[in-house]
C-alpha cells in the first residue's frame, strides 16, 4: 500500500507525520499499515519510532466511530508488528508533552515522547503539516511516498520559493 510521510524539521527535533498526502479516509487496517510503514521510514532516517495514533480524544476519554477506528487500527498494528512502540488514541498534546501525559495517559510508553504521528485522515494530516510548517517555521520535507520499491518525493505547488533544496549545518 502506498502512503506518505512528511519530515517536520523543527529547531530541536525532526517529527514524522503520516499520511498527509495520499489516502483520504483510511480504514483501520490502512491506518495500521501507515503506522508500521511510517515507523520503518523513521528508522531508516535514524529517528527512533514511537508512534502516536492521533485523535480528538486520549485513551478512553470519549466514545464514537473515530475512536473505534483508532482502537481497531491499534489492535491490528500490534498484531502485525508486536515490537512496534505504538499507542492511541492520543490527542496531539498528550502525544508530545510529558506534563500532559501525567494526567491523561500515565501508563503509556509512547505518550509524551512520540516521534511518529499518524493522522486519522487526509484532512487532519494535511492541515496539521501546513499549520506546523507555517506557524512554527518548520522545514517540511515531503511528501515522501512509502510502500514503493524506491522513495519518491512529490513537490507541492504551494512550496516556498527556494525550498526545493535545503542544507542545514550544525
């Protein structure tokens, strides 16, 4: 299955966002596959994958069709790759902020330290990557297509001028 990731290069870290460009409304099985493939992409880039399945709710704080979808995707991903560090449903704040985790999901091995963020659908993912790119002045690399024999990058028509090639020196 083909999906995509964006590498969100912030000042202090690189986050992996998936799928922000390909699958409009992934099924639970597709979300699980996106999570696993995105974790593999992160590993290839020396990013330790801790995968957050994102939602409007954390843990069992809400019920509904979307929560059921995320829970089913989590179960499938854990069966397909038992070694994968993955959790969900997680709100973005609970997935990245350790102070929030103490209240919302204290027993999670992923919450508060996620590096790979799986959005529930294309709408959420595309909005999120563009919001982070523009408001945090992050460098967004992608979409990098995954699930193919070779990596491919599809350039957006809305890219910043001069951002096709960037080189950072530490």
